[in-house]
């Protein structure tokens, strides 16, 4: 996979700008506020049909514009070097449109995994230090790019969960409780939860050893990180859990048991990682998780995904940076996009890769 060109119209700080990519390793430099992260986000958008950084589409629209348009040309070496065109059009007053080679998607979810992509950004550290939602998002993003059925079951589960929670809130206002309708919700949500839980467990067996190995490589020491997939469904039947938690569900007006409460537990020397780890250790673990995601996608897809590294030079020391670049730029042949505020530092760090480098300066 090779991004050849991208055109941003009305997207964030870009009124109209086209970037041509001619090399495998793309360095993007410029002062803060010049659009480095926004350019990476546009690339990610064309891979995932949504922004990596913004939940609201309105935030993605350039000031004074009524919408935005993104267009990318991607060389697909797995399709006899076919160049594919990806287009997204968003207008505030209409539904968002997404096209592949001028054919509109009926469901955006069908595009996920077509152009696999891994992003590493500063705020991702919340995956290590924050709550369970970020860690579920991490494993869901990985699996959804290689298992279309998983993504569909996840969409079904989240829709049914929202409906079940809405039902619990509405029933709290009534004098009687409709257990028959609750049974119907439970019977619908159980199969989706079962598929998701089973698939997460299977992927964990592949993912966790890779995270441990990358952490060891990046940190360059003998620290051992252990990882656990924590889910009530590991040792319990989901149907039984739903029945057992009904009284609590009625009191709290939400569903308290389910795969939406799953978590990945990181341990260092048998202690919860985030409570004892240094900043450097936390950053090393974040990069280890992301590179493990990258490695699994590469193995399953039989080609390297796009890798977008945002502002990584500010987050790692020189030794860790060199270990990272050795893997992502030298040991892999996928296309890599790296941003930095310092042009000299970026060029110096990438100089070892010779004529595979293209530097884009934003002014």
C-alpha cells in the first residue's frame, strides 16, 4: 500500500491543499498550528471513514466553510499495482458520503480494513494511564481491521446496549417493570457478546506476547510486563450475569454486566503498571502496544499497514527513538508518516534511510 496523493478541501486548517507523496518514509515538519497533525488525520480519515482526533464532524470543517472534502490516491500493490481513489464528502446539512473508485458505500463499516492503518499520537498515552474504554478501543480497532464480522457484531452489540439502557431508564418512570421486554433485549444481545468475547480472547493470545517482546526491545532492559484480558465472561455465562445483575441494572438504570466492561490489565512486577511505571516506561508500553497492532495487521493482511507517527520525537529519548525507527523504517517496507516540529532533528533521524525519504515542510 502506498499513498500517492491526498487533497484536503475545507478540512480543519486547510482551505485547499494537495500533497504528493513520492517516497516510502514521509517526514512532515513545521511549527505547531501549521497542520502536521491535521494532515495525518486526513490520511487516517480515508482509511477509517472518520477522524482519529475529533468525535464531532463539525470540528473538522475549516472555519467559514460549510463542509469538507478529502480525496486520496492509493497504490494497491496487492491488486496488480492498481491505483484506487478514496473520497469523503461532508456537508453539515446532508449525510456524509464515502466513495471508493467513485462507487458510494452503503455502509461505511464495509470500508474498514481495506486500507489498514496504525496511528501513534501523544494523547494515546491515555490507553496506558486512563480507563478501560481506551484499551477496549485499541483492541477493537485492531480486530475490526481484520475481521469484518467482528465489526458488525460490535455495531450490533453497541446498538442493543444503548436500547437496553434506554429501556431501563424509561421503565424507572413506570409503576410496573416489563420483564418480558427485558428478556427480549437479553436474548438479542447475548450472541453478539459471545462472538466479541471469544474473538477478543483469541486475539489476546497473539497480541500479548508481541507487546511483551516490543516492550523489551524498545526499553532495552529485562523488565517483564504481563498482560491479562479481564472479562466477567471469562468464567461466567453472559445470560446468567444479566439475570444476576437485573436488580442493580434497575437501580442504576444501565447495564452493569457485559463485554463493554472488559479491560486489558498491564502488570509490572505483579503491580498495576500505570501506578508504578515511570513516564518512560509508560511511553515504551504505548509504543509496544501500537507496534504489536502493526505486526498483527501485517501478518494477517500479508502487507504492512500505513503507520502514522505524530510528534514521537518529543515523547521518547534518543535511544528509544532509534530502536523505534529501526523497526518501523528499516525492518518493514510499509509507508510511514512522521511529524516533528524541528526540521533538523527530523532530517538527522531519518538520514540513515537515504533516498527512501521525503521531507514536507509546512509553513
